[in-house]
C-alpha cells in the first residue's frame, strides 16, 4: 500500500506541474492577443476619417515644397502669394503642415538651374516653378527624381515643352498659363490712342514665352492698324540702350510678361515719360508702377488656381500627369489716371469707366 501511495503522490505532483505550465502558456497567449488588439486599435486611431482628415495629431501629414521664382517683380510675387493661399484653402498651410523652401533666380537661367538641383537634393515633395524659365529648369531637374512639378505664369506651356499640343502634360508636370489677352490689349490701345501708328515691344530672345507672344502680336497688329517694332535683348544690361532705340521709333509701347523686361520696367518708364511715349502693361502691377493701362490678369487669382492643383497632387488625389494645364481666359482693364495726366492725354471717359481698378498715383519701386 505504501508503494502505491508514493506512486500516486508522485503522479499527482507531476499533474500539478503540468497544469501550472499549461496555465502559464494560456496566460502568455492571452497577453499576446491583447497586445495585438491594442496595436490594431492604436493604428486605427491614426487612420483617416470619412472626410480624409487625420484622426490623430500624431498621424498628421506634413509636406515640404520648393518654390523657384525666376525674377523679383510684382506679378510673380502675386503668383507666389496666391499659390500659398490656394494651398491653405485646401488645408495645407505654411508653418502648420507645410514647409516652404523659397528661392529667387534674379532673372538668371544658371541660378534657376542651381535652385532646381538643390530642391532635388533636398528631396522636396513638390516643386513650384514661377515663370517659364523656372518651370523648365524645375522639370528638367525633377523628371528623373520622381518629384512632381507645378508651374504658374507660363505663357505658352506647349512652346516651353511642358505640355503636348492637346494640353496634356509631358510628364509629372502641370500648372497654369498666363497667356496674354493680345486681341483685347490691341483693341484697348487703339481706343485710347486712335492716331498711333507704330507699336513697340521689347522682349528677351531666350524666353520662349516672349517669343511666342511676339508671334501672336505679329499676326494681330495689322487688324488694329498698327505697325509692330520689336527690340530683342539678352540680359538686363541691354535694357537701357534698347529702350532708347525703341522709344525713338514708336508712338507707344506695350509690355509682355517678359521677366527681364518687367524687372527693368522703372528704367523703361523713366525714359518713356521723358519722351511722352505711353507704355501699356500686361497686368495690374505694371499699371501701379507707371504704365498707362493694361488688359491684364489677376495674378493672385492665377496663383490660387495653381495652389489648388498642387494640393490635389500633394494629397495624392491626382498625379500631375493626370491634370491638363489651366488658363484664365478673361482679362480686365486697369488704368492709371496719374500717368495720363503726366503724358497730357485726354482719354474718353467711357473707356476709363470700364476699368475694374483705377489708380491716381504711381507706386515707388
């Protein structure tokens, strides 16, 4: 009996040991399941809600973009301002979830190329090229780096080789065009100066946007009774002499959105005022600083339109290659009464009453 008792006691002890081991394994398994559930719940807390908004601050998406602006002048500054506003309207705000690297090329192609290369090195999420040369250099640098490019203030995206003839992108690049309202501008100039015969334009021969605009003017001036006189320049250093030559040959001058010329507009205006030659602008900022009038675009609105396109790309709603470039087609009249008085011009009130904005002074530059 004693042997049987000892045997039974050993068996019982072994069973208790096995039961304890089994309980430990079950507890461990339950803890593992609980941990997995907790992690899953944590991940679910960082997901987006039905509106695509971040459900947790920890999961908030942030962006870094590079803005390359070709020159420092009012219209391009307005584009940049509008671009950032367009992004903000779509929930992408500088200082909140957006970091902006802004560089100005000072109207130098070499510098524009360096800026674009630096953005690639910094691995920005998107590049914005303001004006044709900056748009081209950004795209050339970004095409092999898988970085989308959004452009604005590009007069002719097709000639700039940023879009195909049908408006579709040539790659991960799209944006907005500031195509000039050439017909409306010529009509306005003719109404203000009914006796003018020779119309002058200065342009930069290396800017494809300007070359494209000159072709449009050449095709349209005859209908409005003008003879077109053009002066091509290469750099800012050429502006003063070219202005003297041009002003000696023409009755009036009209500006394009040529970045080198616009950046030197105060010099041109000073010379033109001395000779009493009216100078017409291509947008509101040029009228503010001394051009007589313009049938131009609202560049802040153009920038906003561009910013909204960029937001779609950043959020992953669309690829740049899925968005055709867009154009604002309607122009508006801007007029400067102080310049008219300076030039001794009497302009029909019916014309000036049609201006959406009139200025009675000249802003200092």
